C-alpha cells in the first residue's frame, strides 16, 4: 500500500486551471521531489495534499485513508500530513521546545521534544527563542516540529531556498539523512533541478499543471521523454537533424544513431555540454561566441555555420579565447535523446 | 551530529471522515462563528441609515419641508465651506511641519515631532472653550491687552472664525502624521536620482518630493474633512451652524423628522468624501520600487534658516498646545481659588470635595469607554480575520460596511438609537448596553483597521503549520494568531478608548439615566460659560484618556529591541 496516493487531482483558481490531472504514488519511506518552474502547480499540489486547498476533483489517500475526493475534504489537522515551509513558519512567540511540542499531547511533550531535538542535533536549545536561532537551526526546528507527531507523510515546500549556498548543500544532505533515518515518507517541492536530483528517490517534473515525467533521478535525467524535461533538467541545447540511412545528419556531422524513423524525418537532438567534444581547428565548423567559467570547468558556446549554438565543456585548464575557430562533434559515450516535435522517440 | 533512530510510531489521533453538505464544506464551526458575528455587526451598522431612511419616508411631509427650506441649504454651504477651508489650512501647516521634523537638521526634531502631534488628544469642545475664553471680543486676551493698548474689543470670534481656527488646530495632526510617515518611507534615492539628472534641490522638491507626497497629503486631508463633518462639539460651542449643530437643535426641540432628514443629508455628504477617500487609496500607495533596505536619509542642512524654522514650528506648538494647556491650567487655578463654584458640584463645600465629586463621572466615562473599546475590538476581530484570511465577496461586503460606518457621525448614530429606543426598545433606551452599541458603530472602522494591519503581519504559514500539527482552527487561533496580534489589538483598543473618552454627542444623548460622564459634565459647564468649573473635569479627562497610550509607548520602548 502506498503511503500517499494522488489520482487525477485538479484545481483552478478563478477559472484558471493550476493543477490539471496530477497522479502519483509514494511508497512508504520514499522521497518524491516535485520539480518545476515557478507557476507550474507544484506548490498547489502540495497544498492540496496538506488540505489547505480543496481539490476540484481527484482522489488523495494518505496511508490508505481517503482524505479528499469529490465529496470529502478532511481538514488539515486530521490528515497526519506534516509540513515544512520555505519560511519555516516557526511560531515567533514560542520557545524551541514549545514549537516542537506544539502538535503533541501535553503529557508526551517533554520526552518527545527532547527526543526530537536530540534527533535533529539541537539538544539543549529547548529554551531558545526563534529569533536567537540561525537559519539552519530554524530549519531543524521546523523539521523537528513537523516530525514530532509522527506524520504519515511530510511535505516540504522549497525548504532550502532561504539558505545561503554553502548551508544549503549541508542542509540538503542532512535533511535527506534525517528523513531516511526516520523512515519518513516525504514530498519535496523545489525549482532547483540539482536539489531534486539529490533529494528525490523519485523525481516528478511538472509543467503547466501536469506531471511531464516521473521516475528515478537517473532515468529522468538520462532519458527525458519531452523537450521540456530535457530543457529543465540541465543546460540542454537542441540541435536540428535529419534522419538518413547512415544515421542522423546534423550541423555537427553525422550522428551514428538509428532511430526507428523513415529517412528524411526532421528531428531534434538533445545535447548537453558534456556530450559535445571541441578541438581548436582553423578550418573547423564553428567559432566560440561565449565563455562561462564555473570554477571546475569552462562552458563554451559555439556558433555553427547554420546559426545553431551548442555548448561544450572543457577542463578549467583549457582556456580558449572567444572567437577561436573550433571543430565540434558529438561524443560517442552514450546515445543522445532524439525528439520528433516535443516527444522523445528513443527512450 | 548524532542521529538516533526514532522510537515510537504512533498515530496522531483517531481519523474520522465527515460528510458535510456542499455549502458547508469550507466552513469549520470556527468560521461559522466568525461569519455569524460579522453578520450581526454589519446588520447593526446598517440599521442606522435604514432607520433614518424609514423615519424620513414616514414623516415625509415634515422631512420635505425641512429639506426645501433655505436654511438647510445655508447649513450645507456652511458645512462645506468649513470643511474645505480647514482641510486646506491643515495641509498648508502639516507639510512643512512634517518636512522640518523628518528631513532636516532642525534642533530637537524628535521632541518637536511629538509635541506637534499632541493636539490630537484635545477634544474639540475643550479647544473651543479654551480659545473662546481667550479670544472672544471681551475675552482674556482683550482684558490683558486693554491696559497697554486701550483695545475695546477684539474682532468677532464666534461663528466661522472660531470654528475654523479651533478645528484647524486640533485636526492638522492627521495630515501631519500621514505626511510624516510618507517622508520616513521615502527612498532618498528618489531625490538623488533627480539631482543626478541635473535638477536643483529646490526643483527636485517640487518635481519629485511633492508629487510623491500627494497621496499622503490627500489621505490626511480626507481624514481632516471627515473629522470636520463629524465634529459636533466645536461648532455647537462656537455657534457655527453646520449640520451637526442643527441636527442637535432639532433633536432637543423634539422635531425628530426634521432631524432625521438633516442627518440623512449629512450621511450623504460624508459618504461622498468617503468614496473619494476609498478611490484615492487604491492608487495612493507609492511603495518603494527597489528591493533592499532604504538607506537613511541625509538630513537637509537648514543653516541660516534654522531660526525661522524653529520660529515656525515653535509658534505652531505654542498656539496648538501651549495656549490650550496654559488656558486649562489658568482656568483650573481660577476654579481652585473659587472652590470650583461649589454650588454647581452637588453642594460640594471645598476643593477636595469638588474634586472628589468628579470621581463618579470619571468612573462612568472610564468604564463605558473601556467596555466600549473592548467590545469594539472584540466585534471587529471576526471581520478583520475574514477580510485578511478568507478574502471573497462576503468578506469584502463586511469590510465595506464597517468602513462605511465612518460616514456616520456620532450625532447621527445617537439619533437613530433614540428613534429606535423610543419606538421599539424602551427598556433598552438610555442604558449602558445601548451606549456601548453606539460606541461600537462609531469606532468599528478604527478597530477593524488596526486589527487588519496586525493580522497582515502574521504569515498565513504559521496558521497552516498549526493546522498540519493537528490543531483545529479555533485552537490555532487561540494558540498562535491571538498571541501574535495581541499587541496590535491592545494598541488599537487604546486609541478607541481615547476616542470614546472624548466622544460627546452620543454620550450626551445616550448616556444611561442618572449616570454622569466627564464629557457631558464639561459640556454642560462650558455651555453656561462656567469655564473654571469645566477645567477640572477636562484635566481629568485628558489625563485618563492618555493613560493607555502612555503605558503603551513606555512598553514599546522597553520591548523595542525585540
């Protein structure tokens, strides 16, 4: 039995559909990352599960209990769905202990609060007030508070976006570790693809109110089924090509792949910077038009004769000036994803 | 960091599935209570204009006669002229005052900024009698000037000149406070950008600062004009015939149909201002467009203008604060010497006895105002919660009705209650509950405004987090929302209390039988020109009404660093 089941959820605000037919299940102890650009409906989906919004239609089951369908709307307090907000929503007038103990029966508070604070590494901070805590500590309090009543599912709404870059990396690892250690089923909303790939056992990429693809992080990254997913999960260039008997003819030369398509079909190839190999060449097929230094590497933008721009990455020791004539070709380590229209044909 | 395995796995609470009819699905019992209470309050407010309308229609002949009389149109003219002239004068005073006390190197500007706002606590009838005792043709000023100058009499003070002077002096703080707030919010980058585009400081003021201030000047001015239209004490005391005074005269002359008809016209007039205010508010918010904290402004160097600036601010404070305060002390001292005209105060035979006899009206004023403030804040809370947390057509309706009750002057509300009490609820008439309900109608816009503002400071996520931790809406309200908005509610309540203490017409007309109120006592004495007798209750009134505000200000200072 899945810990969480959503089936065909829909929700509109003022006749504007925001969630349109979202379905997924999360197995006990799994983390699902809902990934998508802002306005894609991921936060609304989360709020439908929490019960803060009422779905127009669709079914939600938590731990096998129906909490929302066409006729039923169980209020949030009876859903056993804990939530951690982007702004943490720590009650500013309550101490750390009172925050963590908020959802507990009075009797159980002292022991459970101590246990939870120990668990998140805040032992001894019971009497601190929220404004005396750092951002990371506030996050731990929010997590401890949400986990204290032992929710059936934990919902996290962009929980790391208020932290600075270094702390964000640290908290990511730590929160994942804590969720796993407590066997918590969680749904995690983010717009950061790297975060989603790291945190999720499953990643659901959302666009315009729908889930475009749901799968393991690896599968979703390597085998995007739509152009949107390919585009959103990593700096993807789309290179035009034509199917021939020998492979796919592209501005970067012949790609020796044989999709099951009639010759002459126009296709698009998804190419990430690591798929494109670049060598300086006076008589090459392209010219470097942009350079981005990201520390561990250079990412060069190369303009081809037909105007296509592809990106390629080199080690940080290979410093090629803008304007350098180069030869670019696809690498042959793995097959590239080929699209006809918006849909991938070879995944 | 050590991570333990979590021990217990324990269901949060028994799960139940409830099936409610469709229309109730969004409504928890808590919300049903909120809506029910809001419906009662709006019904109470709407009762006032409805009853006036009914009265006017049933007494149609008398009403029509009243409305068609030349005098009515003169009154309308008087009212409009007074409102417009006072509004203009307050704007002219307030803008330079706000600028000097916020943006310049004026010496002691923090102190000045408090002193300049203080006249707000003076009731209009008190200011009226203090200035009247000083400035009437044979008043104190003439008596002091006579030995030196031989001046026989000063120009007329009663009528328009007095009403204009007094209302300007006590209402300019409204505009001052809104404009000052705008100056403080203003991003210095605005004028700096103008300067960098080659505009001189003076032109920058007129081309950037003044247009930026326009909404706040407008907002303050509308408050002032509403204040003038609603004022009863000053115009009646100074015998300038605006609507409130004439309505009161008709009421005391038992011509209730005429009073109702005139009250309707007054409500219409205030409603016009209110609609204007509402429209201007929509566009009025010029927020800072840039992100990041605004830098502190560099104060403008006054240089050689320091002395004239000090003279200007000083003379405003002198006229609006020192003179009334001095007058009050003078009359108190005169009264003290004459044992406060002992005959008037229940046969009190000495100063101590006279002052002791004030305890009873003081208690009545204090307790009624306190209960009124508590009731207004309590009844306003459901409306404020609905407006902030459950926006929708119903909430909008509640908000608009409470806001519209700004258009109901005290005299009008009192009148409607009198009609209603005499005809339908005689046992209720002239009881404390009735006075308190009138207070609720009069002060609910203020109360909703204050509570709405503090509710907006509370992130809805806090309440949602509480819900997801298994708490029902009522419990979330008690454990999270209420503790967080309590300071705002108390602050709003203190202001309502202050306004209720000063309130005159409703208190005068609706006060429970046999109960004496400070404001009513002052009013009776000044109407018979017993200024010395009015001084002691006035001092007591100002003192009592300022207690909560002073207490709050002190607390704020102590908690300032939180």
